[in-house]
């Protein structure tokens, strides 16, 4: 330990956020900084965020995690897409697939050709041009290929896993690299009188833990970032009005699907996340439009198999901290803010917060410019995800309940409105920024999946012969179908992974 590095880094709280932070910090700076994580076995962690998005693979690779061991230890399954049921209208289903539409990753404008053929009367679904979507329909799975000539270069995937097992897995990893776990409840946060920085955490039993830099992973409470530092919160519930969720696990039933399902209900939506050993379920809802008892009953009535316990309720306000890094404290996970898990972004926001911290790592002496840059970057990440999630609610034809009437007619963020107006012109998507999680094809899948149709397609498409375009797209659909037919089932694929 030398130089201007923080000598003592304290992580307040465990769970997925705490142990992801501990593992990443141990991997990067563990030989030079003392890292301690404080958690109490008496405090229940939220444990949601069991479905993820493709960047999680990069995080695991950064840690050097063996995929076979990870899949076995966390009861993981693979995730190729999200299936959205009843979002546009009752009875309507579409997929948000990972990876590109088409058979090559660089074929970025397939939807433009699809739109032209649609105007000429072709009724083929855009989903049929996605290898991940078609594989999801048939419960098949495979690996991505780095070879740009392979059809599997258009493929991408994430994981679905037991969040508590993932935290346990990362705890063992972090402790092997020297992270010290301290059992105890935090009862006070001690601030320095001269500048208001955190100097120590007071635990039950008159124990004091001093530190130079603190990471708040205490969940919705924000024990350090909010209760001690009074950072403030930006409320987004006027755009994302759901404020409660019931969660419950049930047994497995039927085929093991390689996708998460999101089903729109009376006053929100229900998730279904299939793992190897059980299925995770939850109803995210707005308490203004449905009672807690009715929401719990609705959740239990829509399970694949008997519940493995009683539903557990979460209460939340969507939004984010006004600062994620305040003084010598960074909030990670639910302590930093909350966007409901419709697009499985909870763990991504943990990952983004940690990796962005490593890019702006604090010095012992401190510099406000690092914190300001960090706050700008994470705010962009949050706001981009917010807009993507709001799109799902607002782009609907449903008017069958007061909840859907509200979200269908509400004012939306200016940034989303501008994006929609640009898309409605000629089906174009603004260039992706470094802090946009969702790519071009993600936006296309949801916009078209929820029937946000442009006035026209890109006029450059008219340079190409219609008959040739029609033939190429038909060949592409056939290649995708034939490829999927040759793949193993999702469950068989997992078995092969673990037998390597």
C-alpha cells in the first residue's frame, strides 16, 4: 500500500451489489488497498435482478470466472431475449432479442428493407429475422461466434441466475483475493467536522470501522449516501408509476426457456425467470390502481407450478440519486437509484457503477473533478435506460384499465420524444453514445414490436431491386430456421456446458 491510493476501502452492505463491488475492486486494486465489506446476516437482501443483459458476460470475463463453474454454482440458464406478452394489446406477443436482426452483426439496416416489403404487403414478423428470437421460440440455444462469417456472429446472450447464489459465489472469489468480511449492523455514520466527509462507520457493540473511501450498497435505505450525506433523490414516478412488487419462487414446469417473459397485467406486469432449479416470478405494479392483496393473488394465480413460499413485497420509488458520488462515498446498486427490472438492467447498473469507478478511481487526497465526471456518466446511463423502459409503457394501444390509460397518454421525457420523432421520419436511430446500454437493434425490436411505425423507410433503400431484396430476405429467414432446427434444446446445451 503506497502512494496516493486510498488505504482503506469500506463497502457497506453485501448482496449482489456489495459482492460485485468487492470482487471487482479485489481484482483491480486488492494488492494495494485494504478492502472490507460490512454486512449483517440478519438483514435480508432484495435478491432481484436474476435476469441480466449481455454485458454481464464481460464482467465475469474481467474477473476471470470460468463459465462452467459459474453456471453450475449459480444454477444459471442462458438468456437470448425477453418475450413481451400483452404490452401492445391483449393477445399480442413479440421478442426483444439480443444480437442483430439478420445473419451478420454488421447488417445494421435490415429493418429498412423489412419496412419496404411491409409497405408492399409482406406480413412477415421482424422476429423471424433474428436468430435469437427464433431460437427462443423453439427453446434452443448455442454459443456466440467471434467469426464474422458465421451466422452466430449475430448472436448474443446473457444469463438468468440465482442472485443470492451469485453473491455467495462472488463472496468466495473476493475473500480468496483478500477482502475481509465484517459481520455487523451499521448503527451510525461518523462524519468529519471540517468537511462532512465520512470518516468511520459505527457498528453494534461499540465497534468502529474507519475508512478513506466508502461504497454504499445498503439498498433502498441509502444509509451513507442519503441518510448521512443528504444527497437528494430525483423522482421519476410520473413516468414510471409502478411503486411496489411482489416476488415469489415456484418450481419448474415444462421446457426450460432461454428467455425472460414479461406479461402486462391490469396495473403493471409480471416477470418469469427460469433457472435450473426453480422459476423466479414477480408482479411489478402501481398501488394507485390495484390493492396489495389483489396484486399478490394475481401473481399466485399466474405461476407455472406451486409457489415455494409466500410472496415478499418490495416498495420503491423509481428515480436516481442527485449525485452517485458525494464527497468520499459512491452509491452502487439500489442505493444509487431504481429503475424497475423490465429490461433486466438492475445488475447492469451495478456493473456500470463499479467499472466507471475503476475508470475514475479516487485518490487519497481526492479531486472533485473525478466525482463530477463519474456523476455525469452514470446519470447518462440511468437516463438512457429510463427512456427505453418508458417506451414500453407509452407505446401501447391498451386502454382497458386506468393504469394503461395513464401510461399511454402521459407526457414522456423530452429525450425520448425527440428519439421517437426522429424514428417516425425514416426509421432511424441516433448514434449510440458510450453510456447507452441499448444498441440500435434493441430500440428497433421494441419500437417495431410495439407498433411504433415510421412514415417511411430510408430513401436509399429504393436503390435496390425489390425482387432481389425479397429473395435475400427469404433466404435469410430460411437460413435462420434451418440453423435453429440443428441446435440443441436449452437444457441440453446447459448440460453440455457443464460436462466440458
